């Protein structure tokens, strides 16, 4: 049966082969493609040629796909693949993340991505741009002026909140850090920080609970961890999946995990942290409107 990789519960509902692998994900992670093979038999090959136009039309209506088994956690509503992807396989997806080579290859396999490639990252929240909005939200709960701040897995670190203080980004790629941000490329060089953020990271990783437990070690006693993830599925669909009333297939592209507010709350609790603030935040990205789930958690002041 296994366990939920978000909260550790063994109360899982089997959803069957409900996950569809996107073409670029399939190519990068599993090094595979979906193709139609020509038959070695002459008569069958001739028939394939005669019906090629019809097959092309019907394939748009009934496209071939690679599907995987999915599970829903009955404890926290988290959705995951039944069998986790290997970490080294997932790392191939992000080896050149958002670079020109990444965008070219993804557009080749997913032509519609050309409309989004240059738009990823920024969003507005209550008519504020991403950084001012995050800064205002955090300021409602604590003042980070003079604090040490770490963006864990944050590329160039440019999305840290706009408080004066020492700023760091933990990033293993060769992306140059934003001005005023110090890049840390080895986990061995991580220290303890007043504030650490995992912003739009956990939906991409194989085992989010293990990651949060590890990242929490970089938060000083009494310090804070910010988690932000997208909610890609509507709450009513998640509820239907929870009670086994949905037959929808779930797309697996960059996001291999699906979150709800309940799932984030359970994750923080399972990691031994205390929720300070947790809410769905309506945002407007360049191509859609949706909720991002934002949680500010605190490490116990007594933690060693």
C-alpha cells in the first residue's frame, strides 16, 4: 500500500491509472516517447498508408498517452503517483530549467508551451506584483528587517521578500544570483537562517515530507519557514477524488504532486513545525487566475 509522501499516512485510496504523463516529462524523466510504428508486414503497412489521414484525425480525438497509477491520501487529500519517480530521473527535468535549451526542447514536444515560456514566474496578488505582495503578507505576521533569509531552490533568489537583511539562495544549477543575493551551491555550506522559503518547489519533488524535514534544519530555533505551492485542481474536484467520485485523469508535467490547504497543513504538522498562518491566495498569472497556497510555519524556539 505504501504511505503518503506528504504526511506519512498509510490511509491511501487507489485511483488506478489516472495520471497522464505529458510528452516533455516523458522524454526527460523516462527518456521515452509515444510513437506509431510502421508494421513490418507489407499488407499491413499498405493499409497504414491508406488510412494515415484518418488516423491523424482520430488521434486528435483519441490521443495515445502513457499513464501511471495514482493515489489519494485520505488523511490529507494529497495526490501522488503510486510509485515515486527516481530522484535522478526527476533531476533531468530541471538540469537546465527555464534556459533556452529547456524551452526549445519543451516547445518541440509541447508546442503550446511557446505561449508561456517567457511568462513564467511573475504574478499579481491583490493588484500587487509578486515581491511586494509577499512582503506585505509576511509583514502582517512578522518583521524580517535585519533577518538572514534563504530561498531554498529559488534559482536566482530574486523572489525573496523585500526586507533589508542578508539574503542567500541555495541553488545547485549555474544560474547567477540576483544582485544582493549570495548563492550557495552545496548543502554542506548551508547554515541556520531566520527565514527560509520553499516557494513553488514542493510540487516538483519526489518526497516533499522528507524535503521539508531537511530544510527545517536550516531554520534557526524560533525562526520561520514559508511554503508556497499552487493549487492546480479545484477544491470540488479534489473532494470528488477523495470520495472516489471522479473519473478525471490528472496531468503530470512539471508538477508531480497536487496540493490543497489540508495537504499543506498536514505536511507542516508531520514535519514538526507549527502553523503561524495558512491560506489560499487568489493570484493572477499572465495566462490564468488560480489559488496559491501560502503557509508560514515556525520552528519551535526550544528546537536543538
